[in-house]
């Protein structure tokens, strides 16, 4: 089911308890010298639409939200972004009407690393307001981590930024937008072990990319896409089958000293 193709009466007839609402999150940010700024939005849209095709009876797909939390890319320009706090507030306010309308199972399907923390903050706020809903979020690469690692030929066996995985996926989906003359390997600068550092991408890479794009291929991209879509569909199935949380508190039931 694709929300943007349905009319009001059709949406009113959807089983609000049984279906899983999926909201893809992308970005519009620089992707090194060889990939388009819309890469994350292209990729998460392709993943989400293929997942919906496999579960059209239980997955309600929303339009991709192309704006991401990408302030750490600003040293390279070519980026449109709000701040992370504003982004978290925007997510919570933008998608809450669906919960008010009675939908009970919701998944942010994320396609950009910078969205992860504000996405989780938005989920926590929505959970506070709607405790009886099952609210989840995941980056698509997290749902197929082992499969993706097995398919990568370069030294980095996880998602980077404009590296082997993203470049392969773009070669499979939109090869006309990939500049192979500019793609190269940009080894990640490893952070301090066990320490979170608030850094811009310029502190991690001089090229605005992290990973081994020279290892990318369209054939590998098709294999990666299949692995990712499989992981997303499995997650949707689990969310559809999971018991809904009972409302364990209300204004009258909050414990007071």
C-alpha cells in the first residue's frame, strides 16, 4: 500500500492495528566527488518500495522524507539541512497525525547515518505521547549487517559514506548519476576506542567520502539491494506479528508520592 497513491476513503479502510506504517528517511547532502547529493534518498526509496512490493497487504509506505540531519557535512557545502534538534522535533510533529489517526505500528526506515540520533529522540517523544503504539526505527544497513559484510570485497565491511556499498547500490539503480572517474578509496580515520566524538565529516575524510568506492560494481549493488530488502521485509514481518504494548499508565494511574 502506497499512501500517496491512495484516496481518503481507501486510507480510512486500512487495518490500523495490523499494518506497519513505514516512513523512509533520506538526506540531501554532499556525497564525495562521485555520487549525487540525493544518494541517501534514492537508496532508501528503492529499498522501501521493493519491500512494499513484497508485503503490500501489511506495509503502508509513506513518501520518502528527503530532508536529513546533515550539519556535519556543511564543511563540504552542497548540503541542505536543519539542526539535529529541529530535525527531531520535525519528525515527531510530522508523523504524529498518523498515530492520532489510530495506526499502531510504525517504523522509521532510515537511509542516512546523521538521522539516527534525532530519529531515536523523535521516537522517544512519540512514545511518551502514544505509549500504546509500537514505535521502531532502523537504518536499512543495520537490518542486513552480516549479509552486507559477506558481500563487500573492500577492507570496510560496513556502510561508509559514498563507499563501496552506496556506490554499488547507485551503480545498480542510477548508473547515469555516478562519476566513476572521480571515485576512489578513502580509508576511514578511526576515532578513539569507546569514545564518542562530535565531529564533522571533514575531520574524518579530506574527500567527503569514507570507504572503498573503487571496489563498487553494479552486480554487487544488485546483490546488496536484495540482501537489504530481505532484511527490511523480515523486520516488517516481526513488527506485524509483535504484541502491541498495553497502555500501562494514564493520568489517573501515574504513581505519586
